[in-house]
């Protein structure tokens, strides 16, 4: 859990540092999720070291909620067909300007379905008026990225459910430091 949280924070910082992402919302969300996961992992760690029943219970419940959310998103990523991916890309393209700017600049394309020389574009090819539309390039990579993200998400979701089970088992064990005649 701590590794995943630190990876999220590191990837967000890397994207900003290399100029790949200029949207502070995207980076802010990635960093916030990373910090949240780090704090949850810290709660679990402290609960396990201190054998604190309440902390372990909250850790188990939050981990179960994270599992449900992550499993749902992973299954949705894996279940999207080409038409749904295309619709999702078009909705994303039409609803954000900062991501559109990043995509045009990084993929060297202009416009979504059709290149219009009268529109504003931040790509290098715009100066020569020889740009491709961005939709075919995005659609080529979107299926691969969604399968990768869905697979990684499924893997980590099953490790989270294992963490819920282990936390449940450990929480119900007798504390070895406690009075031997005490129940828990």
C-alpha cells in the first residue's frame, strides 16, 4: 500500500517535472490519492504494531472500500469495447482544455476527428499545417492502456482483499503482550 501511494506521488511529480502534464487538477488528484493511501497504510501499520483493535478495524473497513472501488474501476477498464473507448475519449476531449493542450503538444496532432487550421493548436505540426487529427492516435493507444491499467488494478485489488482477510485474522488474535488470562 505504501509502495503504491509513493508511486502515485512520484509519477505525478515526474509528469509535472518533465512537462508531460500541465493540469494541476490531474496532478492534485494523483497526489491526494497517494497521500490518502499512505495515511491508510500508516494506520494499518500502527494498528498492527500496537495490536490496536479499533485502528485495525478501521483499516480493514477502509481497505475493503478501496478494494470495491478499485475492483469496479478495473473491471470497467477491461470491459470497454472500441466504440465505448471512442465515446469516452471524445467526452474527455470536449470537456477539458488542459488535457487537450497536453495531448496535442505531446502527440503532435491537432483537433479530435478533423484537423481545422483555423483552430488554436499547440502542436509543432500546426505551424506547417500538416497535422493529423488526434482521435486515431488516441484510439490506437487507449485499448492497450486500459488493458494495462485494468490488469494492474485487478492485481492490486486482490492483494487488498488478501490484506482485509489478514487484518481480520490478526485482529481476532490474542495480543501476546497482554495478560495471559485476558480474552483479547
